[in-house]
C-alpha cells in the first residue's frame, strides 16, 4: 500500500519539496541542514522566523498493525 501511495504522490507532484518524512532519498541530516539554512537566512535578513518541531518517533506505536 505504501509503495502505491508513494508512487501516486510522486506522479502527481502532490508532496511539497519541503516534505522529508515520506521520501526515500531524504534523511534526517538533510532535514536538519535545510532547517538550519532557513534560520541562518532569516537571521541574516532580519526576518522573524518560527519553527515547529514535532517528534513523532512513537507515532507508529499507536497504529493498529493487525488491520
């Protein structure tokens, strides 16, 4: 199911280029680098910058794996 959904999302370019969670080639390193670049850009240009970080590491524990 994952592979089909992933393929459809890629065919129709549904995922944002900033979406790192479901992409096979994008790792946490790239996520952190991208976040740091955005912060540095905002600081250098006197732009207010907000960040929201959600840790969903245990999210899969809430999934019913029997279905």
